C-alpha cells in the first residue's frame, strides 16, 4: 500500500488553473500542461468514455494506464473538487459530473461542507476538514489494501510532500513556461533526497519524472 | 551565427550560487546541479586539462562537446566573472585563473571596471556596461562568424531571453529541488513559443532540454 501523487505541471513548476472563466473554468493554461495526457487512449476511455480506441498509445499512455491502476481511495483539495473562494450553492456537487472518473471513495478537504454523497460508478465524496496525516489514516482504511492517491491540486500535494507522506510522486512536465499559478515546488528544498528517481521523455515532449521511496 | 545559452539548473529552475564561502565559493548546491556535467570526459579535458580520457562518455558528454564547439565570443554577468557585491581589489581578475577555459573574447557586464585584459590561452576579458542588445552587437563583431554564447549567470541569461535575443537555449536539468537562489524561469511566461523543443534524458538522470528558433 503506497501513497501516490501524480500531477501535470509546466517546466517552471506550475500546475495552474489561473485565468479561468465560466466557459473555461480551468483557464487557458490548462490545456498546455494536460494536452498530451488528455490525448492518450487511456484518458479518453477512462474519463470521456470513448471506447473507439482513438488516442495516443506511447509512453504518455503507459503512464496514464498506471495512473488508473491500483488506487483504492483518493484525497483532493477543495479547489480540485470545484469549490471556489465564494460560498457555493448547496446543490453544487463539483465539476466532475454525475459519474466522476474516480470510482473509489474520495475525501475532499474543505471547511465548507461535511457529510458524504454517493455518485454513480462507485465514487463517494466525503467532505472533511482534517490535517494531511489524519485524512490519510481515514483514506488508508477506505482503500482496502490498495494505494491512496493524493490527486491534487498542487497546494494539497505540496502539503503532503512537505509532511513526508508521499511514497511515489509522478510529474508529467510539459515543455512550456507558464510563469503564473501555483508552483508545486515552492518550499520543497531538498525534497526527494533518498528517493529513487526515474526520468523518461515521451513522444509528445512531455518529461515524466517519478520519485519512489524505497 | 547563432546566439546560444547553456545552463545547469535544478528541477525547480534554480541555477544558484547561494551559500558560498571562501572555501567553497559556488556554495553547496553547485555540485548538485553541475555534477553530471563536471564528470564528463569533455569537461575534464577542457576545463581541468585532464587528458587521461577519464570521465563519462554518454549523452551528458555529447552535450558537453557541443557546448565547446563553434563559439566565437562569450558574454557573462559580473557574478559569473567573480565580482561580488563588495568592491573588489584592483588586482582581482576573477576566479577563472590565468588560463580561463573560454579561449575567445569574453565580454563581462559590469559597472565596476572598464578596459580589457588578455589572459593565457586566447581569452580576453573586456569589461563593459552595456544593455543586452548593445553588448551583443559588440560580441557578434568579435565572434568572426561563429556563435555568441551568453554564458551566465541565470540573471544575465534571463535578461537576454526576455529581450528575445537567444536563438538556442539548452538547459541541463538535475532531478533535485534546490528551492533557493536565482530562478531562471522567473518572469518568462510564454518564452519559447514558436521554438522547436527537444528533450533527452542522460544516464545520469539529467534532462537536457533545447529550444531552437527556426
């Protein structure tokens, strides 16, 4: 049972949703750092339900496949769920739709709501206001021996990294400079020392770096 | 004739000499980001004069070899020459020794000194207080049809990047997080759009990213 995190970031470390609008809630930068991932056959099948076999099948797809394997519970920050700074209407259940692509218990870190809600396809959102270590204990229990993923966003992942709670970190780095947003690496001087590091470059130009605690 | 820049940086974008002491002027982080480069056969021969054939010969060495090819003039910031914040004694000629490894005219951007000094081995230091575009005109003239390199440090390279003056940027990224120093990427949102980007990973785990203006 491992604690994993996977993020798409820019070369300058940003995993950003800056500049979002109602029409494009993730902002104009999002496609630049997730484009190669969204283009994979696995992502298209798992998230869009596209079973036509369309999509890329190279190294980016290998990582996408691994992304969806062996995860028994997920932790995410309020921003990734879809809570914004403003108070949200009580009927807002995030931007993941009726059948979120998680298919496991998901723990959403927020002060704005409590309780749980079962969605279609095996995803249950549980809202909780807990410290990283505490929510991890709950998620481990729920994962039934499988891995726990800290899904994002970058501030949430950074907190878990800083507390030494992540066993496997995978970042997919797009060769673009965003220069704004939330920087995953801020305040993490020396993180990863003593981890095994593997770096590979995909056909898309995306660099995949994975740190594994041994 | 191209204008080139090459830097060794950390994964979080730092090319740093923080924490330097008289015994270790580049600071404890320097070896972390330059270790793989310094270990190459080419670097050992060109900079240390080690002709024994010792050193690595893989992809890092291929890049090191290209580093030393085809450069007719070099531009560097005051920090890379060895000027510090404090006034330096008039007899201080930087930390590059009597036979600097450049072997071409070198233009040092500084307000602290003017004039030129010829060193052994073909290196001439010329001190000038000029804007990026202006010093580039002078360096181009001196390069005799070969490339001009903007050698560093990161603040100097960043200024030339921001002004759109670099045709080819190569960064060698070490898989470490330094979290302090001068960040090469600061303020460069969108830099490199329209450039061709090539990424390769060396045996050492160093990722080489090269942008080329077409």
